[in-house]
């Protein structure tokens, strides 16, 4: 993608571009100002240990199984071509057992599972279909100062789709927000941001060793992109997900605030740990390493907010 920022006079969205969407959350209140429709895309180059949406990480659609929804009708077993599904019994309750090593994710079982225990996470849509869908919420956007938010996964992992969707929303006079990890080539971060009225930019660690350990990637490009972004975009909100016992010590938040101020960031949001983050790991056959963590107390978060304010940042507690 060539370096080029969005120009409302000349740029036109290509409504035929397709991408993979995980979910659409209407009436979202934590994804930007006002009432918003948040679109969550598939695919993320990071693998944060506390990710609350593990089914968003893979770029392609994947099979999700919620055993508590299974009514033991056994319809799926009959259509599975690989024998990956079998009858199970636990504490007197019957339900299907999924052997992921035998599953090819053909999706046949999802077509017959009416209770929604077996579903495919992720579907392909065009920019035009998605834009028409979200614009149905326009009345709520206008009455609340809201709009749409593109999130993930990582929107920059589908740059052409994300850019054209943001542009399509702008053409429909809808406020646009982008949530990003910033982990992409600068040209992509810059171009996507140019089509967003607000950029919500995640910073997890200042220490690169810790960043790599907990997310599997370096933070060098993320911090360098942020440094450049604040010089060309006037509405950047840095969001720090405060993970209990991982990156939320007063020293770490003070350090982050100092570095962010030096970079030129003016506004941050401190997000307390989401203790329900592990709920979906079972759905994709994975275990959650942070199950024993608790949300910070209100008093503790206030202390972190004060520390960041003392470093000169405008701080919003989520
Ligand atoms: S089709 Fe769905 S509800 Fe029926 S046995 Fe399979 S998983 Fe359970
Ligand atoms: S996705 Fe296909 S292979 Fe996998 S369990 Fe369902 S029917 Fe079987």
C-alpha cells in the first residue's frame, strides 16, 4: 500500500473489498464516545496472554464449541465427515465431545446445530454490506455523539478492508474510531488513522522484554509508530490495559506515563483488568493462564490515574 492519507475530496471507498468479521456489537459504550457500533475483525499478529477474545486471533474462520449449549440432539455427529464428534457424559449430563485433532473445520456440524453450541467464528463480508449494516444505527449515533469503531483482532491485519470500511462510513457522515495495537508498518498505521476521527492506540509495556514475553512481539515498531502518529493526528487516545501483577505496578505506570509524555502523547485511558477475560478459551480448546487474577480495586486504579496525571497526562479511568 503506498503512503497516502485519506482525502475526503478524492478518495472513494471500494465497496467490493471483502474481509473477515468476527462480531458486531451494537450499543457499545466502552469503545469510544457516545453510543457506538463496534465491528470486531478477525486476525491479530499479537498473542496477548490476557486476550479476552481468543477466537479473534486467527485470521480465518474457526470452529467454536460451547458445550453448555449442547442439548445432546446428536445431529452433528451424523454429518461430521471425520468422526471428530462423539457422545459424552459428565456428572449425569450428556453432551457432544469435540476432538480438535480430527476436526478439519469444514463447518458441516454448525449447519445442523440449532442451539448454537457449534458455530464458526468469523464470516466474510464486503465493505458495502458492512457499511449498510452499521449505518442502520445512525439515529443512535446522532443523538449520542457516537459512531462506529473498528476493533479486533487487529484491524491493521486487514488493512485494505479496514481502510475502505472507514472511508465508506465517512462518506456516510458517520464518526469513525479505530482501535489498534499499532503493530504494523508505519504506512498502514498512518493510512488507516487518516480515515479515523479517533485513534485508540494500545500500549501494554514500555519494557520490550516483557512486551515480547507476554504478547510474542516486540514493542519497538509500536512505540515508533505512536511517536509519528501523534505528530500527524490530533485525536489519539492511548489505552493501557492494566493487567493485575503484570504491568500495573505504580512504577510501571509511572514509567509508561513518562515515556508517553516524552513521545508527545497527551491523553491516556487506564483500563482495569477484566476478570471475565478467560471465559472464551474453552470455546476454542485452549486454557487461560490468567484465571487466578482479580480486577484491581477502585482505590488502586485511582492511585494509578494520579501517577499518570502527575506526569502531565490527561487521564481517563475506563
Ligand atoms: S448438534 Fe449441537 S446441540 Fe446437537 S449434539 Fe451437536 S453440539 Fe449438541
Ligand atoms: S467442523 Fe467439520 S470436521 Fe469439524 S467437527 Fe464439525 S463437521 Fe466435524
